[in-house]
């Protein structure tokens, strides 16, 4: 039986190589979301500070919303699969969300100096 909160990627039957692919896909997806949000904010002629806020807020997804949403959407299928199969399925389906969340924090923290400089230059401070 697989306990969802404690299930490792290996316990749910996914090879480690898939985790690497998942990380790359999540990075590409997050990068595309950041770029699209930034370009849209720029096209709307938002000031730099608002452009940064729009970029960050529009690309962020949260585990606090994602896990309950997965449980609600998949409840009938998980119940039919039984406890062991249901926990395994939920753990595997949650993997992208659980990888994406820390990646967005890491990417965002790497972009903070660039965003800070952009906002400071627009306001005349350096």
C-alpha cells in the first residue's frame, strides 16, 4: 500500500529517468508562462513594478490548491481503484505539481535581482 503523502517517485512505479524529464518539462512550462505573462504585461504598457507583479502572480501555481483539486476531480476514479491503487495514482498524478512548486520558487528567486534592477532603473534609483 502506498501512503500518498509519503510516497516516493520510485514507490509509485515511475523510473528515476521520468523524474528528470518531469523537471525539464516543468522548467520549460514555467519559463513559457513567465515569458507570456511578461510580454502581455508589456503589451498592456504596465509600469515596470506592475509588470513584475503581473509576471510573478500570473505564473505561480500552488500545491495548496492543486492537491485538493486533484482529489476532488479524481475522487470517483480513486475510490474505484481501491486504497492502494488510489494512493498510487494520486501520488503519480501529483508529481508534476510537487515538482513545479519548488521549481517556481527557485526560478523566481533567481530572477529577483533582474526584476529589482528593472524597477529601480525605472524609478530613477540605483
